[in-house]
């Protein structure tokens, strides 16, 4: 019995060492071409006390950004139930259009930046099913509004939907699939679907199954 146990432990150790060697020995080939871009969140800029329009314009004019990820926050777009205000997001997209900037647009409930899930006050006490119904309407209106914009090359449906981070009432992979199907059904240009996942807390399997591109994060320094 002891010999069998030793063999099992030895086998596990060998597998672990081989796996560690695969991860940490050697260097991957350097990327031949990297396309750099930036994220922009109107809400985050405001939370930092910045003039968000000036900040956005500086990114495009001073930094000459040509690839940008724009975030649609539910609570900014639908502050009152059924009362949609796309004015600020319209301005961001139109400004990018004028300057030849390519856009990745994040849509849904969990779209990034604290508190991650940007639920309007009026929707906080709704049931899960009721929230999902309202989110589907939001996604539909957003895609229909911007699907003819050639500057938008891809939709990112939710942000890290499999990672339990932020002030979010629920996570539901089946609803995520419905969101993706909805976007595909509405977008005649069949744009790329990006699904993002945590860089540290996931193997990215579900994201790879559902998205055309997997987006992930890399934090080299954390304060």
C-alpha cells in the first residue's frame, strides 16, 4: 500500500513539474505586430473629477489614439425606466468617427469600471428576470442605434461576465448566451463578438466557447 501511495505521489509530482516547466521555461515568440488602444469611461472620468469631454478629446487629439474601447453604462443611458439618453455616447462615437478611430463598444449590465454592474437606481430592486428583460431592451436599442457605424468593428458583450467581482446581483451564462444571440440577430454586418475574462482567475474556456475573440487583463502592478 505504501509503495502504491509513493508511486501516486511521485506521478503527481512529475506531472506538476512538467506543467510548471511548460509554463515557466523558455520564452514565447515575440508578437510581430501589436495594435495598441485605450479604454475610455465617461463615468470613471467624472468620478476622478475630470471634464470627461476634454479628457476624451485629449486622448484622440494629443495621444492620437486610433483604437478605443468605449463603455456604455446602463445607469447613464437609462437613468429613468424607459427614458433612454444616448446623447453622450452619440458624441463619443461621432467624435471618433470624425477622426478615423476604430471602436470596440461594450454593452450590457456589467461593462467595466467600478462598481462593474452599472444598474440604475430604479432597477436595483427588480427581480432577476425583470432585470434581464430590461437589459435585453437596452442591448437591443444600443445595437440598433449604432449598427450602421462603420467605426465600430466589434461588440463586447458584458465585461468579465464569469469573474465574480464588483457589485453585481447575479451572473448567468444562459442569459449571456441570449445576449450574444440577440446582438448577432440585430447586426447585419456580423461584427466580431468579444467576450472578456479575468486574467488571473480563469482558464478562459467559457469565453473562448462564446466569443470570436477572448479579451483578458494583465496587471503587472497593483496598488
